[in-house]
C-alpha cells in the first residue's frame, strides 16, 4: 500500500515537472559567452573569411596578430624566404598541399601540416642575425627559410623575398 502511494506521488511530481518545463521559456542564446574565443584557420572567424578550413590562411597581420598585439603572424609556403627582425615574437604557419611533419632544427621544434591545417609554431626568434631552415622532418628537405635581420638592414619585415 505504501509502495503504491509512493509511485503515485512520484508520477504526480513527474507530471508537474513536465508541465513546468513546457510553460517556462528557454533561456536566451543571443548573449555572448563571458570568455569570447576566436578560432583559427581551421575554424570559422572573421579572420578566415567565408572559406573556413578549405580557404587560404591569412597572411601577415591577420588572425591571431589582431587579437594579440606584438605578435606577428606569418604564413610560409614551400620555397619562400621570409625576413624578420631578430627577437621578434612570431606565430608562424607553414602551409602544405600534402600531410607532412615540419621541423625547425635550429630551435628543436616540430609540427604536423596537412592540406587542411598548417603546421603552427609560436616562437621568439633568436636575437642574433641568421637563417633558420624549415625542413620536412622525414627527408630533411628544406621547405623554406626564415632570416633574421635588424630593421636598419634595409630588408622589409615579414615579406617573401623574390
């Protein structure tokens, strides 16, 4: 007898909670979350445009560098040579048309690139002048070069050389 009463009370409470959930409106989703985030080239943001993951990755001065002042964003493709100031803080993206492991041997850094997402390195360049080779890890073949020269050397920053 007590078990029947308990089951009836539970069913009444379940019915009441179902009615309340129908009557009470859902919370508004128009508000921005407190910790607003921006996704990179593989996601969707104003920096990547409408193309998203299948489009071009932004060049210097787009994406992360807009959100983080003082960090220069550079995209490198095969065969490029980029000149930057020594000691600069750089977010370096290495594009690839096929999957491969990319390394900067002088700094001991590795990352994976594919046709869908670049290999990304966040680094502070050495303070001395020089050339950092960017290579395919497996074959050791040079993909690109990153040169560091002071501003007064006449080389423009962040631009591919011809």
